[in-house]
C-alpha cells in the first residue's frame, strides 16, 4: 500500500528551503571584496627644503655693559662716604673723599719749591746778562724749574683723585669703604654701573653652538624676575677663547628696551643664528624610529606604496624634527597613521597636511 501523497509535501518543502539557504550562503561568501578594504588610511605631507637655523638655548646672568671699579689714586684715611649701595648718582657727583691735610700739604710744598726755582732762574738769567754766571748754571736753573713744575703737577693730580666722582650717570652696585678707614692706593672703593651703556646677559655657550653665532644675531630673553615677559636682544660680544675651567665660550647679549634691572638677575636666552642650513621640517608623529640623529619615516611613491626610509636628523625644534639627509623635495611623508603601516603596503591617503602649517621657531 503506497503512502498518502500529503506525507511527502513537508519533506519536499524543507528540502527546497535548505537548498535556497545553502545557495544564498555560497553567494554571500563568493561576493568580491571592495578594492580598498585592506588599505590603511593615513595623512601625508609633501615636503620641501627650507632655510633653518638651530636655536641656541643658554642661561646666564644680567650684568651692566660698563661695570667699573672706582678707587682713590693715593693712600689715606677716608674722611666721608657720601653714597649708599644701590643709589643712583649723576655724572660728576662726589662719592667719597680722603682726609686732605697731608695731600694739600704736598701741593703747598710743590708750589713753594716751584716758586723758589723760578726766582733762582730769574736771578741766574740776570747774572748771565752781566757775564757773571755760566751757561751751565743757567741750564741747571732751567732744569730745576721744570722738575718743580712736574712735582707740582703730580701733587695736584693726586689731590684731584683724592675725591671720587661718579664718571657718568649710573648706580652704585657695591660699596667697600667706610669713614675713618685707612685705604691703599687703588683699593676698590665702589663698583659702579654706567646706566647709559645699558645691560647685557652674559652666557656660557658650548663650542658646537658658538661656531654658529655671529655678532648682531637676534635673541629672545626671559627673566625670572619678570615671569611671562619676553625681551629682545642681540649679540654684542663673542669671546675669542674658551674658559679654562668650563671650556665654554662667553657670549654677551645686549638687552634692548629692558625694564629696571639689577646686576645678577637670572636670564634664559634663545638665540637665532643668522647662519642657516637647508633642511626639511616634519612633525614628530612622522618618525617611526629614532636613535640620536638616526631615524626612519614612511614615504609614499606614485603607486601609493609606503616604503620605510632612513633619514638623518639635524635637530629637534618644538613639536617638529628637522631632517638634513634622506628626503627630497616633493616626497610625500606619512605624518599620521604610520604605526599601522607595513613596509611595502598600499596606502589610502585621506588627508594631505601643508608643510607651512608647522610651527617652528628655527626659521
């Protein structure tokens, strides 16, 4: 006896459904992948060589351009000290003087000797006119007058410099004498700063940096005493020899339009050398590896294939690296997405960054 036909209908329906699902699954698996499904999206920068200079960073102290040591010409007892440390003075203002009794006596003595020598010369001259004195005596009398004049000039010179006057408008930085002290000739009495000559920052610069500097190079100066403010300056002097102890070179930066300053203030200086080198600036994010001056970056060719290339770094400036060797004008360097790239892989460029957008102070 044959089975009822209705018995086979559910089986046939189930078989048909299974076949459709299997066909659909095979169709989905066999669908082709998009052409750029495995491409890594990156940002690139087309680079160009431009002139750059490595900034020289150094710290130092503020000093007057003209810092003078004032002293008495002769020894003696200090009579009066007329100024205090830190006091501003005018040109010609008396600062201190010695007890002048002994010095005035020497002037008086020299004056008396000169008067006597002149009288002797007049007498000898009269006698020579009467043929009563020889020419030799006349020459001796003339010599005595000349010696007496020189002695008087010396005594008057010493008298003049028994009083210390301010050589210019400025400030007394330090005072080393007090009234009634016995001081020697040339002993330091005051250290004086000439305000008219301005102020400078004295720096100690390494040999690798000093060779890049020239007189007149611009500098930016920041003082701890004036936090958050920046002052401009330029190189005034560069030492011709290194310091025997530190083996560094002293560089003097003249401050322009500086505020009220004191000798010894701490200053931090950034000098931009006028001598520049043709370099390529790239952001730090473009560096895949770096060790000293050796680094590597990804560069795209015309087929959008990324190749890892070795480069030589000149220096770092802020968020940028300056490359001296390894890149040519027009090279497209990967600046974002580099860590996800495999050397030789095809790349999808989603953005191109302009090199002019880099913020660098080395130009």
